């Protein structure tokens, strides 16, 4: 079996590369849903998101946030959809995890409306219990988050004082 589509792009990056770092790459999508559709993916092959180590997954979403912020500022966009199609049932077309950053403008013609489904109280309770059982398992400690006491919320530990605070910038663009 040959390599996946994204592995080929990593080996022979085209002219549409936006980010090329040690562990990740971002490109303008060749067949995007909008002219500024960005695809962000790891250089190491991972088929589904659950295979990606937590630290790398965190780095990917930090980069997705930066690319989203950049789309707001440099392209004058008014919103973004950040989508991961994780698994065939979720619409994943290639066997490589990709974070899609889709810059949006008002009345751009893209429609992501879902028809809501009404669950019974029993269905909600069953789903809630199943998810809680799995998420209450101990999680490995992250270097980015300070220890949590019962009286305080977790605080991010700054890794690099020279980096801009993109969270503050994002507040400025809230409608």
C-alpha cells in the first residue's frame, strides 16, 4: 500500500505551504471549501486523532488558533470553522489527521447547520454516564498547566515571554 496523500505532501511540499516546522505543516487546501481554507497536519503519520501524543495535539491546536487569528487579521475574515474529521464515519477522506481551518465571511455561502436531534432523558443519562466513566480516568500531567488546587482554576504556565498573547487579540474581534 502506498503512502497517504498528506505523507506525499510532506515529502514534496508544493508552493502553497504556509507553515513548515519540525512536527507540523500547514498548507492552503488544493480543493478547499473556500479560497483561504487551510489544512494543518503532523509530519509524523497518525491516522486518527487519538493516536497523537497529547503534547503534540496541544501544539497543533495552538498553531490552529494562530492560523485562525492570522486569517482574521491578514485576510479580514469574520469567523473561522476549525474542523477535524476524525474517522471515516465523520467524513475523513484520507488516512491522516488533518485540522481544517476555514476562514469565514458573512454570507459566504457555506452552510454548517445541523438538524438537532432530541434525545430522551434516559438516552441523555446513559450517554452522560458512559462518557463520564471514561473521562474520569487519571490523565498524564501536562507541562503547560500548573497543578490545580480545589480553590483555584488551572493556570497556564507561560513557556515563552516573547510570544504575543493571542487570547487577548481574539477578544478584540468578538462581535
